């Protein structure tokens, strides 16, 4: 029975592998914004962040992407208390591309992100730290400009959803970035 299942998977995957000529890798840098809603406080903080990713364009319109984003540390001091968070995210998404001409294209991504956040809080009364792992919906939109057959420049916005949640408190993260993509 297992051999039949493996044979079926291989038969179904073969056409996808044949279209996998659209493999790419890339890296982006930009501004990550974290918004923390803690008790009666709402705090926004931005910092420079980066991501690395890779994917396949199975056709000129559809593909898949996997990436890692380090949204870096954001910290804020409120009434003498220091709050910091350091989210990182591993995501997988389906991609859709709308070519506008030979060089310009618009794209969108929908998937899930597995987020890990380290948090620290300190005040004159003491300090606490911890971490949280959370899976959340992931969406992104962007545009690309193909310099040549292999190199493209991209600009994109991505939302990682609630990267941490504890009761009514939560931290949301998004990322506005530019980067370079290399297609094989």
C-alpha cells in the first residue's frame, strides 16, 4: 500500500518538477513595525530588519515561496518601564504574479508564518522575560522589476499577523522592504 501511495505522489509531482525552472532566491532589507497592545497601552516601534527566501514559479502566474524574516529588536520605554520584543518568522506561501510587461510585475502571497518572539520587560520593580511561539496567517503584496533574465529588484509589504498573544495582550508585526531576487 505504501508503494502505491509513493508512486502516486511521484506521478503527481513530476509535472510540477518539470515547471520548476522558475527557482529563485532572494534577500530583502527594510523597516519592520511592531505594534504591542499591552493592558491599556498601545505602542508602535519600527526598526531595520531583513529576510532571506527562496521559491519556485511553477508557471508565469503561480508559485510557492519559503522564507525567514528577522524582524529585529524593537524597544520602548513607557513610564520608566522598558519593553522589548525580538520576533523572527519562518513562512511558507503560495504566490500569484501578474506580469505587466517583460520587466514589471505585481505579485501577492498568502500563507502561514511560524513566529518566535523573545520579550523582555524591566522597571524599577523588577524584570521579566519570556518567549512565545505562534502560527498566524501571512500575506504580502509587491512589485518586481527584471533587470535581466536572472536578476530582479523587488519592493514588498508583508504582514505576519499576531506574532505573540497572551490573553488580551498581543504583538503584531509587518515589514516593508526592498531587495534583490536571483532566478536560476
